[in-house]
């Protein structure tokens, strides 16, 4: 399942409480560890992926939508690999 919705930080917990527990992929950034801890407390499995691993999956122009697609593909590709 892919969620195609922008989520603001203040609505993070409320939005994810309504979703079924799953893997959540996110690109490494300053707030990724904060979001990861929050999601782990809610029962999700967050995966922080370094940008260098996301870049090969990026298609077309660099924008939020294309970045999100690339992160989702990278997160699902890491299911068969050990660690990031």
C-alpha cells in the first residue's frame, strides 16, 4: 500500500494512527530519526534510507512526488537485503 498524501508534522500521529501497521520508508534527513521514533512507538516499522540508495530509483525531474516514489521503491527493495 502506498499513501499518496503530504503529511505535516503536527498531523503525523493522527494520520498514522488510522493506518494499518506496515513498513514506512523515509529518506535520511534531520527529522528522520524523530519521525522514526514516533512511528516505532505507534507500531510501524520505519526504514531510514540514505539518499545515495534512493537516487538510482529516482525517475524524471526532482520533486516531492518523484522523490516519494523513489523512496517507496527503495524501501521495498531493501526488504530482501540485510540492513541499511
